[in-house]
C-alpha cells in the first residue's frame, strides 16, 4: 500500500488539538491580527499527489475549523492498523495560523482517547514535514510502532493526536504550597539551579537525590530529598520505605513512611520533600555526613 492509498474518500476530520505557537517555538513572528484564520491545504514539496487524491485532501481540508491567530494544531483524521507489524498509521493535518513559514524539530506526540487518556506516545522529528507555509494545513501520516502503543484496540470516536508539551517545557521544579510559603524567592531560585545542574533523567526514570541532612536534638534525623520524576505522567507516592547511607555506605537511618495525603510528583518534574526519622530509627554514631545517599529500602 502506498502513502496516498491511506487517505480514503470515507475519511473525515475529527478532533483538533491546538496550542499557542509560543509553546512550541522559541522565537517566531506572531500576527497581531485578531481575525480567525482559515488554513490552506499545503503538500510536502516531495509529494507527487495523484489528481484523485488531491480531491480527497481538498475535501478533508475544507472540513477544518478556523484557527485563532498564532496557533499550531493537529487535526485528527483516522487511524489505520498495519496488519504486518501491528503499528498504527495515524492520519492528521499539522496546521499553522502563523503569518510566516515555520520548521519544527523533535516533538513528542500523544494519542488520546475520548476521555483524554494517553493510549500511545512517541517522539517524532517534524523536520520531515518540511517547511510549513504561513496559514496552512499539511496532511501527514504519523506511525506509532506497536511498542509505543498502550491500548489493545483502536480508540472510539473522539480520539485526538496532541503535542506533548511536558516533553517540550524541560524539567521543572514542582514545589508544594507548604514549601512555597516557607521559602524565599532566593531559596526557590537556588533550588531551581540545583535541579537544572543535575544529570538528565531517562523518560521513565524516578530518582531520589539528597540535598540537606540534619541530626536533631532528640537524636532524630531530618533529611530533605529531591524526588525526581522523568516520566510523562505524574507519579503518586502513598508509602515509601526509605534508608539513608552515609559517605562510607553505612546505614544511618531506616524507616517506613505512609504518605497521607498522597504525595504527587508532576510529570517531568522534581519535588523537594523532608522526611523525619524518629531516634529509634536512627543509628548515626560515628556517621560521616560529608556525603550521603537516600535509597528505597528493600
């Protein structure tokens, strides 16, 4: 089956997923116009589109709703299953209401079901689409391989293909309200710098990094830890068995923390949190605090 055979007369334009251009592009000339934009059909310059397929593309593009100025959008069309390998070929329009041509780079895309649940996720190099002209809609096929799909069957009507803005915004500080109220602006800036200077996380990695430790007067131990989440989804911590090792890898504290309310670390974010070990959980005699490591206890 050829590329153009994927687009059929029976296809219909479905849900639009729209973002402001500044969410995806660092520097771009935006329009000061406030009038809605009807995007024009645009083909990739390397495409030699048969006349019959041009008719289909024109029919589909005429169904598109206008965009507000300075927006980028993905308009869903349909999904075809590749019976040979189980991948999903997702047909969509990538649309721009910007007043000038743009080029995109690597961008994460989601497939969302009608309830907004992620059913597939993959990073695409959108340079392959070429230069997207001003105020245009370019048809494309986004292939999600079987290992990027988290659903057992095609979604019902109402699904969307959307930009993964979490992957674009970079790793961020997720500060609980109780911390925001206690910390000065300077302290918050210091935390943000610490997080920025830490090694990058893998896309499914969760990591605990210690940044402050204090032996209390009652012989208890207070440790402040950076809870780092590299996932594209938030994680919820309901309970945490935790141990602390000193510079010599000696265990100086071990305890089980039941977190109520549940402690949530947002997607692609780091949340600082303090855990206090009572004295009966601490053995800090002769401990070397020059460096220390928090670890999930086995």
